[in-house]
C-alpha cells in the first residue's frame, strides 16, 4: 500500500507577505533580524524566504506590539524571547501570578470597603427614617 505523501504547509514569498500585511519588505526583514528567536522563517536553497501562515501571524503580532501599542522594541524583544525560553517564560509566569495575587487582594479590600460603605448608608437611611417619623 502506498502511504500518502506528507502535505507541505503553504508558504509565501516576502513580496506577497508585504502585500497582504501592508508592511514594507524592509520592515519584514528588520523584524526577522531583530526577532530571530521568535520569527524563524525558512529559506529555500537559493536563499529566498518562505513564510508560513504562522510566520505571517507573528509578523502581525510584532507590528501590533511595536506600532499599535507603542511598546519599546527592547520590551517587545524580551516578551517574545521569553515565550521560547522556558526559564524566561517561568519568570514571566511567576511575575504574572504575583500581579494576579495582588489584584485579588486589592479586589477583596475594595469589596470590603463597598460592604462597609453600604452598611453605613443603610444605617444613615434608617436613622433618617426614624427622625422623620418623630417629626409627626
């Protein structure tokens, strides 16, 4: 029996990627150089870049972080490198867990403050009702 040949993922030229993303070719090359651990674009034996769909999504993600969110290039590099380095990823997860725990504690404190304030308002309303009935 003949087994089916493995299906190669569809790839795209840098010109096509520039066209569909709206990014200049020079920007795509710059991103590839600057984010080489995050964006690893395979090349043909002749040296032509062949972008896969996930490479295109990564380019869009980098562009959004740098240009739409205005984050510094150094910060974006650190964030994207950490996704491929388990030690850095663990550090980021630990930091996020710390932030999450702090937010939970702050949320609890706010909830307590709202409950206290609500109790005070109810007490004031009851006091006002009692005083109003005494007038008649």
